[in-house]
C-alpha cells in the first residue's frame, strides 16, 4: 500500500511547494553512490506487524467529484517466506475496475516490489507475479497506479541523492530516481523528499518521458498504529488530466 516511509514501508510524497534549503548539490559521482545506498536503505524497511481495514478513494475532475470507491485492505506476512503483502479488494460492485478487481503488492527486504492482480487472499502464496512497467496502471479509475502502492521508483537502477534541504518543516534527503526504459505514459523520473530522521516520504514529483510533470503526491496525515507509522491520508494530483484523488485509510493492527 501507499504507506508511510516511516519505520515501515514507503510512503508517498509531495507538496505543491518544494523546500527552501540552500544546500549545495553533491558531485555527480557522489550523488549516484549515495543515491543507490539510500534507495537500498529504504527498501530495507518492513512493517513490524499485520494490519487490516479499509481504503476510501475520492477522485475529483474538471466536472466535479466522482462516486466514492471503497476497498478492503490488508497488510500481512506470508508464512515462512520473508515476504509481506499489501492486498486491496474492491468493496463496491459498481466501482470502475479497468479489469482489476483486486491486487497485491509483494515486498521482500532489499528487493523491488512485485505485483499480482485479480487474486484472492487464498491464492496469494502461489499467484503469478509481475514487475516493472505493467504496474503503471490505475486502480479503480483513480489517479493511484499499482506502481504508486509499490513505490516502484525505489527499485530503479539509476538513483541520485541530490542534496539535503528543509521541506515542509522537515530536514529531507532529495532523491532523484530515473527509469532507464520508460514506456509511453509511464513515469520516467521521480524526485522525492524523504524525511532524514523517520524516512517518511514528505513530497515527490513524477515526470513523463518528455520531461513534463505528470503527478504530484502529497501526504496529508499519518497515524501510529501498533509499532508502525501508517499513512492515513494521501492525495495524488495528475496535472495532465487535471484530476486529483485522495485516499483515506482506516486501519487497525491484527491481534498477534
């Protein structure tokens, strides 16, 4: 799920105003070395326990608000595999699906995300998984892509730590992630501002292959549940379609 990059997974991102720090950028070679190391550090983060609850999507476009979409949501560990799963299943039958009624994001410490669509909880352990550009597809007609829930950009080979600066009152690492082979309409580059202390993603901008800004991600609130900081509300604004979607989570920790 689009979780906070706080002491659990990765979260999301963005604000309309970038921080105002004046720190000088690092030399290119050092940017690449530190960028790869920092991205790998973020991929090491994992949830401490399991969660369940609901996710609500509200999309607003040029013609106003669209019908609310609800999904059931779970975070849990696959037994004895070292893998944890974020699982979403649409709860309202009339929601737009784009052919995807449910999906799962599979994560292992230090590894990029993998995905599966249209599977039940019982099928997750053996589900066929995919990676990469195929994850650049929307869920439930929203501005959230599967890739956003899996923080796909952290698995790209090209990573650069540009600098450290203040953003939204937090000292952040500014990370630039580049997609070596972006497909039409997919993310080609992502700039993210990540809280230096908590590793929570404070803001990020996604660009297409033409270098034009495609999306802005803005976390609105977080909530500490059990031992983890979880994203409570996030907004993605698609500048090219002039739409925005807000996702709100209502989660509880599963009994141990």
